[in-house]
C-alpha cells in the first residue's frame, strides 16, 4: 500500500472497539485515479451487523442514553472541533478513495464539521408542545429518539451524508449503525476514530463496512433497527423500504434526481454561468442533485450554449491528488456506464437520429493520465428532446444536456417531465415569475438565482416522486430522527 492509513482499515468498529469481522473476510479497495490497490477493508456479515445493533442498544440502555440533550450537544461540538483539526487528512483520504479533487474533499470535511456543530447546538432546542384540551387535563407532546438507527451511506459524498444523517440522529439521542459503501469506506472509518477520540460514548456509533447485499441487507432487515436512512439508487431504495416494512420501520430515502436549471431570457448570465457548469461537473457529475438538465429560453439559447461550451473546453481533468476541476469516476463499472451514454450520443449525433442532437463541447483528456484511472471527458450536449434518455435518466457522470423552451408553461412541462423531483434552479430577474416557478416545480428544493446542489446545512433536503421521501438537513432532520409521544394528564 503506497498511502499509509491512520487506522486499521480491515476492522469494524463495534461498541467502541476495533476488531476483525466475525468471518475474517476482507474486500480490496482501489484508487480510482490510477487503479492501484489502496488497501483492504472489512467485509462485514450479518453476525457483525447483529453485534453492532446489540452494541447500539447497550449504549442506549447505558451511558449514551443517560445523557441529557445538552450533554449530547456538547459531545457533538467536540466531534466538530476534532473534525476541523483533521480537514486535510480527511480530504486526502477522500481523494484517494473516491477520486474527489482535494478542494472538494476539504469542502466536504468542513461541511461534516458544520453538520456536527449545527446539530450539537440544536440538540437541546427541539421542543414539545402543550395542547389545549378538555377541562381537568393537561396534554403535551414529547420528542423521543427512535432507538437504534441504521445509516446506509453511498460512495459519492460519504462525509457530508454521514454528517447530515448520523449527526442529526445522535443529536436526538439515537444510537447509530453506519454501513458505508464498499467503494468508499475510509472517511467513515476515520470519522469513527475521530468520534471515539472526541469522547463519544462506546456504542453510540458503530461502523460495519461490507457489501450491500450482505451487510446492507442484514442491517435493513434487522428487527432491532427502528429507523433507516438510505441514500442511493431507486432500485436499492425499493429493496430497503420493502425490508423495513416487514419490521414496520420508517425509512428516509434520498434516491437521486435529474435536476433542471431553468434559464429565462432575462437572466443575469454572468452570474448564472459558473453555477450552470459547476453544478453539473462537481464530483465528476456523481451528485444526486447535479444540474444535468439546462433548460434555456430560446432568446438566449445560442449564447448560453456557447458560453457553457467555452467553460467546458477550459476544464482540467486529472488525478484527484493533483486537485483538478474534474477527477475520475469512482470505479470501472461507473466509468463504463457513463461511456455507454457517450457512445449513444456519438452514434445518434453522427447519424442525426430524429433531432439535432450533438455534442457541442467535450473537455479533452490530457496526455499522461494513469491508464488504470476511471476517467471520462466532461461532455455538453445540445439538441436533445425532453424525452430522450439523456434528458430522462440519471447518468451520474459529468454530462449535461441543454434543452430549449419557449415559455413558462413549456419550461414547467419539461422540468416536471421526469420520474425524479429533487432540486431545481430558476434564473430570472422577474420576481413574480420566480415565485410562480418555485410553487409549480415538482421537487424538494428550488434555488432562485443560485444553485446550491443540495443547499446548506440548515436547509431541509429531500425529494418527491422517485427522488424519495423524508427530509434531511436542518431541523426537519431532527424531527425525522425522533418519534412524537403524546401525554395526557388528568389532574382535576
């Protein structure tokens, strides 16, 4: 291994103890920038998941469950401070593991710290209510933890998604079992190490890496789990929800998107253009809220397309540790999936299949890229119809489609015309139009004259339709990671 790790990557973290898996099995972990073997990770099985759930329940019955909300908040604050001290190391791990450019890895590490800070400060501010009731009674509500919560985290933003789900769950007094994606475990393991050093009681956080069909399936179906948070594909989300249903367990699902940006002919283009491109190529397009559809009113269509193309031609692609604009995709499998879409575009554009579909800009891959790296050229497409595969399916790569519209009605029809509904952006100087669009767009977040790719820590985040249900981030996450109890007291 060329890059030493600050902890034993082949172990699971259960009940405050680092140990080998029950079966002693491991999985290889590769660097997507050059294909080299980074290290091995634990291949957790059902027995390891069961031990983690039991450890979490023990923590709830013991020291962790006895802390007040204020005390929990203080622990999270200490964890936040500890993360900030490790920002550069966490960014390095994310670059090696995920292929994320260093500047993006640093931003994710800072966001993780901010989540912990936000939820640490919010832990003792989630209030119940008193309810006007019949004479002789006082009725009130209490917010209580679910108990053991499961967190199945994808590979594209491990630190941010750990922060928004585990942070909120811990703030409400739950004990967590975290199953990171098998392609991206290093920062999850590092986070467990940091949390332990910061004083998080044993068992409040447990980490079991492994395959989705093994460790993930065991966690989703475990009868001791009382809430599940999952971010990932629609197909796997359905399997998670079906498994949870057998135990009557609530699930928060964030399942991706095909997010549009609506650019009207009165938009401030100098402000919009950096957002239009960056929101599509960030993390090599492997972002659930990536702005993969750029809907442009015809009056500025040619101008927007050409100015975006100029930005594409100037992008830098390279190994994550070189801190380029765009790094590699996570794996060979993901690279092949995206290359399949690019082949489709080349074939259809070459024979003019049904429209003026064409590639208008493609960032050249520089000479000397490592042969084992999982690179694809960032690609800007024009001329696709709103119903074309390129405009309907989540590619999860650095590919954006520019689609023309004539008026507000058509813009809404195209924007809402997919199975997804996660995020949308609206660019216009007309305030009334902006509000009309915001109210009629079918999605969980709308950004007006900006695009936050999921938004800030304080902003509730989630989708509708095939983008999932439930909300993370902000106070809404705290409500989701708690259950409401009603108490009626007769005193007269």
